[in-house]
C-alpha cells in the first residue's frame, strides 16, 4: 500500500536540549577532572614534600654525624699520645712547675685539634680525681669550691650506658656547672645548651682506667647545621633515642623530653623513618622523621598541611579560566552543529503531530541510511506490525476460546481419574463390613489396614506431606506385613515435635519395603524393623530419619553395587539393574536430590548384630517452595 509522503523538518527545542545535555556532560567531566587533578597534584606535591624532607633530614643527620665523628677522633688522641697518657697517670704527683709544663703541652695539642675542627667548642680532661686541663672557646674559669667528685661520678654513670657514638657516650645538657661563664654568654639558650661526648680513658699497660675526656659542642653550631638547607615554613626537632630534645625551633623546648613536650608525635614514630599527619593545636601538620644509624639521634621536621595545599592549588586558577573559554566555544559549536544535523527530524515530528486513526496507511520515503533514515524505516515497519496485529486479533480470540474448552476437558478427565480410587476404597470398605458381619475380624482388620494404606499412598494432589502422614502410611503397611509374617517385630522412635514438618510424599515406604522383603527374607522374616525420626544434635534445622533391620545384611558385592547406583542416581541415563530394589532406591535418591540438593542423600551402614541401617536427612524448612506443589 502506497503511503502519503511528507517533508521532514526539525524542532528548534531539540537542538537546545541536546546542547544543554552536552554542556552538562562536559561540565560534569570538567568538575571530575578538576577534583582528580587537585587530588593528584596534592598527592604529587605531598610526595615531593616527603622526598625533599627525607633528603634534607638525611643530609643534616649526616652532617651532625660527621661532627660527632670528628669529636670522637679527638677523644682518641688520649689513647694514641704517650705523653698525654703519662700526664693522666702522674699529674697529681708532679711538682707545680711540671704541672704547668704538662698543661701547656696539652693546650698546644688540643688547641691545634680544635682549630682544625670547628665542631668542637670545649675539651675537658680529667684524671681519676680532678680536672687537670680544659680548652673552652667561651673562656670560662673553674669554680674553686665545686666538688669535682660529683661530676666524675656522673661521668662514670654516663659511661655505663650501652649506646656509644664514636666510642663515646652522648649526653645532652647545659654548659658544665663546675665552670664559671659570663652571664652574657648564657643568655642565649642555644649557647647554654650543648652536647657532651664522654669517653673513659684507659692505659695500654696495664689496661686500667686512668681518666676521662669530655668534648662539648653547643646547640648554636647544631642549629646552624639544621637551618642551612631548611625553608622558613618548616619546623624541626633533633632528639636522642631516649627522647631528650637536642635542638628545636623553639628555644623553650631545649632540655625537655619529647615524651612530655609532644607525646602525640613521639609515640607515632615507629621504626627508623616515616611520615604521618598529626593535629597540633587544631592545625594539621605533616610530620617527617628519620633516625641516624650512626648516632641514634632522630631528626623530626614539621610543615603545615595548609601550606602544602597552597602549593598544590597555585595552577588550578589558570586551569579554570582556560576551561571556561573552551566551554563557551564548545557550547556555540555544539548548538549550531546539532541544529543542522537534526533538521530532517522536524519533518517527521510535524507529520506525527497530526496523526490519527484514519492515517493507518501513512508511510515515509527513506532518503538516508543514518540514524534518521533508520528512524523513518522503523516507523514504517511499526505501522505494518500494527496492521498485522489488528488482523490477527480475532485469530487470537479463537485460539483462546479453544484453549478454554481444552482446559475444561482436562478437568473432567482429572475428575474421572479421581473417581476410580474412591470406587476401590468404597468396594474394599464394603468387603470389610461384610467380613466383620460374618465374624471374620482378622480379614476385616487386614482390609481396613489395606484401605488406609491405599488412601494414604495415592495422595497425589501435593508432592509434600507431613512426617505424621508418612508415619501413618508406614504403620499401615507394616501392620499388613505383620499379618502376613506374625514373627515380624516393628518399633518406632519418633520425636513428636517433628510430626508437622513437611517432607516428600511416599519417600519412606520403598525403603521399609526393601528392609522387610530383602533384608529379612533370608531369616524367614523373623526379625525387627525400626523407624526413628529425630533432630540433628549439631544442626537443629536438619532431621535424621533411620530405618533399621537385623536381617541377613548385604554381601560385599551387593553393597558395592548399591553404592554405585546411589552415586550415579542423578544421571538419568544410568542403569539401575534389574532388581526392583535398585529401581525403588534410585527413585528415592533422585527425589531427595531434587528437594534437598545440599544433602548427601541415602546412606547404608552395616549393623554389628547383623542387617543394615539406611539413613536420610531432610531439612526442617524446605527452601524450594516451588517443589511443594
């Protein structure tokens, strides 16, 4: 059928919508990129800051360690110089003139060493009892009324420390209290506080203690080293392994212990180096620290995180300006380009706006192969499908009517199939009444049990029944067997709280029948069959059902064949053997696997007194609700 042809035009609003959509997407992408850029740039800036601080700390600790090494070398002169050894051994026995001569010798020796090494501010030499020589750039004088033995005892305590630096013991303190200094010099805390290197001096032969040497460098020199390569925005703290502050940005911290002055920082310094952030007085700081392998001293640097953010954000403003310009250009190009490309859709829109039921023959000519052409072709195809649906509507109604009639016929057939079992029950019940009237009560009782058995066993309206229903079925069956075999003993051990639990219909009777007909046949049906139903002690959601008999049991070959049959019961193509017992067991195993796929299914165990016990496990709450009906 030939359709009416229409020219196609485009709506102007569609271009605006697409443009604003593109702008929104671009803006969202830009915001995402800005956030990602800021985050990445901050991480890079933070990484550079960490690297810069690590390099600074490493170089600074190396410089401080070199100072300590130079001081340690000077202390070794007391070992290598024989004249110094002799003076320490005999100074107190010398006459005054010789003491002056010895002091002059030591002055020339250590003055040259201190001149060469600017790291040392003071050298103090002690014998076992007193101070015999000192060389101090601060030019102090000795306190004559000072008890020198107290300081010597203090040095002996220092020498017992385990940690040594250049063979000496490192101590942080103030200028020696046995010397008198100019108050003007002590006003500077960095001059007043200093580092001691203390070494005990022993003679070569015999190897015994003959004195002590103390070398001192004040914090002013240490601070110069710390400030040499450090930015003004970075704060620092130099401390010993024990936490004693050697040098700090703030002079008030000198002489304190880091554990008390800044415990929030000290207890986070785990290991030989590291970086972490910590709030100090409500301001977040980046903390970097490193421990010297040589001296054990720890250098800690601090820089405010806000300053790092400031460095990372410097170029973001330029990026935003560039983006705004690019966004304006993109919006203009997107609007005009979209308007031009979507112009053909306007024609289709105008035609569809005036469409009604009289235009079912409307068709459009496809002029392009792009998305617009595909849309026009789809519209033409849709109109053809609508016409076909209208034509097939009556055919569908006819098929629906036929299906309803077929369903009615199936319902009548199902009702007919239900009538036959009832006819059997009623006939058997009539025979039972007739036998009871004739005085044959045994035959009446047997027919009654058979009626109950058939009534329970053919309950086919539901695949699921209660445990109570299955037990009543088994009881009816076993009573019939007891009538046939009077010496057969039947026992039940049932947890009454489980009687209303649902389980698959007709699942136990084939197993009971196998126990009676196959297990007890070899002993002429003189034995016992026991059914037990109880909860699993470890998992109350599981119910264990066991069927026990004390018959002849199974041979090794029969048991092997049975285990193979149970193992392959899930395979529809597997062979179950010719025996009816195998067929019944396979059917039970398949139904158990269908309802309880997570359980192991049937299992057989030999009883010590003879016979076998078959065990199956069901769940208290059946999850597969769809299998109940």
